[in-house]
């Protein structure tokens, strides 16, 4: 009995297609690592993705790190992108008025073993980036600020 070519091709596609998808998926999708970093009585939630020069994104007030999702997707192809939820926002936990925001950001960088980074901030995040740059100019490569107030 002869099996028609189209049935053979269909069976091959059904068998090989999932393997092709799985192998290319693992290569193209860079995993994002997320967790908490302690800073005083705070637990700061962060995510990092990609390799290369570090860029830290700091969100505006009343928002969270997801403000930057599109930028992370694009820039993580060539950069080490870090986003974090500032104290009182998103998934960050705790309240500690004894620690300055510059030290909170510094502890995140120390914990992630980042010696210097560029910073992108909007509104509240821009003000936090300025505070960090003034406190730690040796760890600040560049600033891109929008409405720092």
C-alpha cells in the first residue's frame, strides 16, 4: 500500500514542528530574573534582564516597574536592564524613613554586582536618579530624566 506524499509531509510536520519551535524558543527568549533585595527595613522588588552595560529604569509616582516593559523588551537585547519598584510602590514591601533613596538604589546595585549604570527616570524616578547621581557620581554613567520636578 502506498501512502500519499501529502500524508507523509503532514506527519513529518506534526512530529518536527514542536521540536523546531522549542529549540528556537529557548534561544530567542532571554529570561527575566526577579526578586527582593533588603535595604534597611525595606524589601525592594526588582527585575533584571539581558547582558551588557547596565541601565536602571526608575518609574514615576503612583506607577510601578511595568511602566518600562516595552523599553526592557527592546533594550535587553544589548543591555543589562534593571527595573525596580520604588519604596511604597508595586511589589516593594515595608516602610523605612531612616534610609535615603540613593542608599536604597546603591544597595540594589551592590547586591546585583553592578559597579556603574546609566539611569532613566520619569518624575519621581527622575528625582531619585538625581539623588543617586549626587550621592554616587562614580557609579553613574549617564542620566536620562523626564520631568524631575
